[in-house]
C-alpha cells in the first residue's frame, strides 16, 4: 500500500504542471483605426523686419531740424534729419558764380578762335575751365543734398539717438527705420529636411508674446548652402503684418508641415515590438496570438502609422506583450474602466 501511494503522487504533480503550461495569457486589444497623420519639421526662429536700416549721415554737421516723431510711420523720401547747410549753400553760390564767368570766357574764346585771333590751346583752356567749374557746382550741390537725410523706404521709425543741436559725425547711428508691413521669419532646418521643403509651403508659427495663437507664414527662400558646422540650412518665410502686432526680434516656434494624410492607419505605439531593425505586432485569431511584421511610418502623440502589414479594423495586442510569443494562447480582457469622478460636495 505504501509503495502504491508513492507512485500516484508524481502523476498528480505532472497534471498540475501541464495545466499551468497551457494557461491563457491575459491581454488587451486596440483597433487599427484610420485617421489623419501629419509629417512635419519643428524648429525655432526669430522675426525680422521686411526691410531694416540704421540711418547714418554721410557727412558731419550739426542737426538743424527733425522731420519725424519716434515710432511714427514715415513715407519714402521723407526728410528725417536736416543738417546745417549754410556752408554748402555758400559754396554752391560761389561755384555758380565761377561757372557763369567761365561760361562767358569760353564763349568769347570760341568766337575769337573762329576769327583766328587765338590759338587752339587758348580756346581749349577756356573750355576746360568751364567744365571744371561745372563739376565744382555739381559737387557743391551733392554735398548740400547730403545735409537732408531722407527715408530710403516707407517704414516705422524707432527711437532716435540724436537731437536738434547735436553735432554728428559721418557714419554715426541716428535712428532705425523698419518696414513692418510684412515680417520675415528666419529659422534653420536639419539637412535631412532638404528633400521635404520647397518654396511656397505653409509654416505654422507660435509666439510666446501671443500664447494660444497660431500664425501662418509662407516659405519663400532657402539658403544656398548647408552650414558645415551644424549641418543645417537657413530658411526664410514671410508673415502678413497689416495690423502691426508683430515686432522684429520675437522668438518663434516653427512647425513646417510637409505631408498630411487623411487615410493613415494608426495604432498605439505600445503595441509595437521591436527586434533589431524590424517591428512586429500581435493580432489575436482563434484565441491565439499571431505575430505580424509591419512597416512603421511617422510616430507622434502616442500613435504610430502603419504603412504595411495590417488593415483597418483589425485588433492589435497592447498589454501583456512581455509574455507573448507567436502562437501563444491568449484571453482577451476589456480595458480597465477609468475611475469615476468624485461628486462635488
């Protein structure tokens, strides 16, 4: 009797082990859904004026008058600063008088030469003197014109750095003039984006100065070369600024959408099992997990695009993946319900 009982115990133990080996693995499923997939390049940049120039005098002199108010919109050709031109006006008058005299002398010389009373060299000397005096008058006029410092384009004047009565030197900064009707956005993209970007694409812009708002810009130029140190390429876009809200120097977050697909197949990223360079998912068929190799596209926001290997409406395993293998028995569980919100007192 004792030996018989001893023979029966191992048999019961083996049956229990076999039961455990075929125990189904509990898993949760998520559907393969069709949705919008956006492929984009993100960058940071800054805003710049459409045109910007620092107004500087070409000659030295004392400021005699101002033609604008700080922060004011000025027209092209408007006089911004007027330097004291009394010396140049006097020089013009002197040059004009010299030219008048040399012109009469040249006329007389032509008449005398025609009658053979003077030599050709005397005639040429008189004519040359007239030309020299004419050039001197033009020079005096050009110098006098430089006392009137004008706006090279229509724009908004900044804060001036000089007042009436100040003596300014050539090249001294006086005021910044900027065309703000349009604003340029300058940013850089990695060299990998070069095949995706082209002129005319829409660039979405977010500014810290206007939280929650999004502005649209149009890409209009790429740099002619890739920077060798950063392996990036400069890009510029333009924004309309008719309301004048945007200012040069603002920090910008840039999102350049290069592809938008409305029929992309999407699955949760947690369903993907990676082995080397390949990606796999598990689908459940007849109570068993079947491994499927897939091609993964764009990822983002916890979702991954599936370009091949699955069809819309199929279910993929999203939990219990650590214990799964191809052909393993599974038991599908409903996703855990979210905890109910507590009632307000």
